[in-house]
C-alpha cells in the first residue's frame, strides 16, 4: 500500500509525532488515519512507560489562580531536561494538572502518599457496612477492596479521571505527554489553597 505524503503530513499535524513514526503508523493501519492516531498514542504510552525508571530532576512549578482569587494551586512537575521543561507541551501539561487539582481536590499524588490512618479508617467503615451481610468473608473482602479502589480513584491525583478528557486518567494523560516529548515525567507534589480553609 502506498502512503501519501499528505496523509503523513495531516497525521503529523494531528499528533505532533515524527514523520517516520507517522509513516509507520499509517503502514501498520492500512492508511486508516483514526487507527494510526490510536497506534501512535499506544506507542507513545509504551515508550513512556519504558522511560519511567529514568530520573526526572528538571521541571517547573506551575501556579493556577482560579478567577476571583479565592482558590490557588501550586504543582511541581518534573522532566529530565530543562529544554523539555521550557516547551509549550510540558507547560500546558503542568497548567492542566494544576487546574485538575483545583477542580477535584485530590488528597495525594499516588496511593502510597495517602496516610495509612486514612486508609485504615476507610477500610473500617467499609467493613462495618458489611457486618449484617450474609456473604462469605472472602467475598466481603473483595467488596471492601473494590470500595477502597473506588476511593483511591476519587482522592489520588494519578488515578482520577482527567477532567478535560474523562476517558483517561491523569496517569494516562501523563504517559501520553511523556511519550510525545520523549522524556520521563512525573508529578512530584502539589498544594491547594482555598480562602477560609
């Protein structure tokens, strides 16, 4: 199958991927643009996961001030080089993460950052809700674990649905941008200020 230069160009404009990557994606998907976009996204996420072990010591601290100045967020997002930290894609990512924190009030960046006492308290509540249940202990534990996972999806930033595209999590959004930029990235920490809190 012959891949036209126009198809490669339009795929490149849509995804920001390199010309050879676009050509390969179109070849792999028999020229189907939508499937090629999906192919590139998956490839980007896979390569981003390979980079996850690399150290990300550069980056930026991004601020977001909600209109009315009653709510503000600071977020530290890291990458491997100061060159990438200065790109529009990286800065837009950091800004979007700051807006996510403002909108969704996460408690922690990752599961392991949620205080143990908080997790224990949640587990105690879920188990007490199941006391009158006649189900076997193993089934009750599965239900409790499921409820805890749902809790994490609400309070852990990386597991939340990304507000601008609810079809993906913040973690998937990070991997997508990391794949596009070709560097390991991480969200290190955030702080959320709300007037009167």
